[in-house]
């Protein structure tokens, strides 16, 4: 009995040693590639650059433009209400006569200092049409500001001329409503489901890419070893199941390594942006809501300019999102890598895989489409079903987790089914891989593959 136990332990040590060697080989050969290093370093840099661009555009100090308002009818009363004319995107000046054309605005020396012309002719009350000519195309922020101020002033004119309202009463009526849709189970929550869905969709795309890319590497590795006949030597000292398991584990660790490097680099980058580049953007003391002063709406839009930063730094639970990414990437990768390993064992060349890979990847493509639909309909029934089905849940579930519409029961069922499916596909892959890996010069039929599953 003692002898048998020693032999078992010795065999176990040999198996673990061989498994470590296979995992190390698969991991090291891929991590040391220049393409791996390039994508691992460049993608976080691109991501941080994108974040910097979005934040910078939100606070960019643009050149203040001079706007000439040609208002012979006096619709604006020679005044545009502004909270602080010196610190706004535009300053307004008035001209009592009508300017006939854009050419007059461009060529007349007395209009040389102005950047934009607003033409308010006598038909404005009827056709509701305002034309603006610019010398240099302004930003969308400036256009929106000018449009908002001119339209607000014309509406004030009509209200004061056609009704008995005072300016203060009219502006009080015009204050916007803070309209929010809140979850009755979480009334303190914020109405940012659309943005959270977008974040979840970003993680879904990342899982789709990782599963497909690294599972495909498993298949290519199997085909390469099979066609080079290297596998015949390896099989003499390692069981087929251990070879397959080592290959899947090693390549999976490559994916996890790349993702964790991305997380660390992106986290450091966002932290440095917050501390050194945009320190004022994350200071709540600088966030002011809309307010009234002497009957005028002031400070409107200041809070919105920091909304994106507030969402990135405070509203997203990055720990939860990264945790569920790891859970569903690992589960999804183990399922699909086992299937791709089966395909690699069944064929003799990569060209033979086309007809087999397409049906396998269809659930991934379908899951991607469902995830995109959930951006507009988070509570859809099809989204719930696809978040439970193991072949689609790795992509769909992260969107539901990000939105916060998944119940704990559905989440547990999804993870349990993911684990059971992984065990089932691993068992099937081991059966097919064991026989198919040593077959050459013959394309296996589905009938033969079914027979392989029955072999003991």
C-alpha cells in the first residue's frame, strides 16, 4: 500500500511538472513576442490619450468670438443676458440696420473686427428662422451658446411684449426641470443607466476580442504542432489531456497578463490626469448648478461640463466591473478555447477550419448584437436569456452588471451554468483531442467525431 501511494505521488509530481513546462512554454513564447509588447503598451496609451482629449475638450479655453447682431426690428432690445460677458464663449454687439448679405459682412471694413453675424430680419416672428454667418467655423460649444442666448432673448421679447409677465416671472417659468428616471428599489441612485450601459458594452467588446483572439491562438497552436509532427514526441511523455489543458492555461494567462497590464497602466494614467492635469475638474467645490440672479439664469451648464469626469472617477464601480470581466472572460475563454482545441485536433490545416469556426463564433456575434441592443433597452427579455446562456453570457452579462439590472439569482445561475458548461466542453474536448491530435491526412467526419466521444 505504501509502495502504491509513493508511485501515485511520484506520478502526480511528474504530471504537475510536465503541466508547468507546457504552461510556461505557451506563456513565454507569446509574451516575448514584439507584437504582444507593442499592443500591451500602446493600447493603454491610446486609451489615456482618448480620455485626456475628452476631458480637455470639456474644459478647453477657446478664443472668445465677437458676435454682431443685425437687429433692425429690435427683437433683442440691444441686450443679451449673460452671466459673465468677460468669461463666456461669445460677446454680443448690436447693429441697428439690416445687413443685406454675407459678402457685405466680409468686405465692409466696419465689420472687420467681428467673427460672426446674426441676421434678424423682420420675418423672424413668422418663419422662426435665424441665419448666422461666420468667418471661421466656430466650435459646437460656441454655436450652442450663441443659439441658446439669441433664442432665449427673442422668446423673452415676445413674452414681455405679448403678455403681462415680468422678466423675472418669465425666467422663472423658463428654468429647466430636473427630470430623472429613478429605480423604485434604489431611489437614491442616479439616472446614468445609458452611460453605464456604454461602459458595460466597452467591457463586452473587450471580452469578445479576448475570447476570440486567444481561443483562436489555441486552435492555431494545436494545428501547428500537429502539422509539424512535434506532437508525436510530446505525447510520448505527456497525456493528451494535460497537453491540451497546459496549452489552454498558458494562453489564457497571456490574456490575463495583458489585461492586468492595461488595467494598471490605465489606472495610473487616469490618476496622473486627475492630480496633475485636471485637478479642478474633480473638485466638487467648482461644480455649480443653474441658479437665478436678478431674474436671469446664471451658471447654467457648469455642472454639465464636469459631468463626464465625475462619471469616470466617481460613478463607475471599477472594482466590480473588472472583477466580473475576469470571471466571465475566464469562463468564456475556457469554454471556447476547448471548442477551438477540438477544431484544431479535427483538421490538418488552417484552411480546413473555416467551415467549423463560423458556426462556433455565431453565438459570440449574436451576443455582441444583443449587447448593443441593450444600450437602448436594458430590461429586454432577450438580454436576460442571453445573459444566462453560457455561450453568450460572457458578453451580455457584463452589460447587465454595468447597468445594474441583473438580479442576484440570475447572476448565480449564469455563473453556475458557465462553470458546468466549461466542465462539459473540457470533457468533450479531451475526448476528441486525444484521438484527433494523432490523425493525419484525413478529414474527420462528424460520425467519427461522435465515435471518439465514446472511447474510454
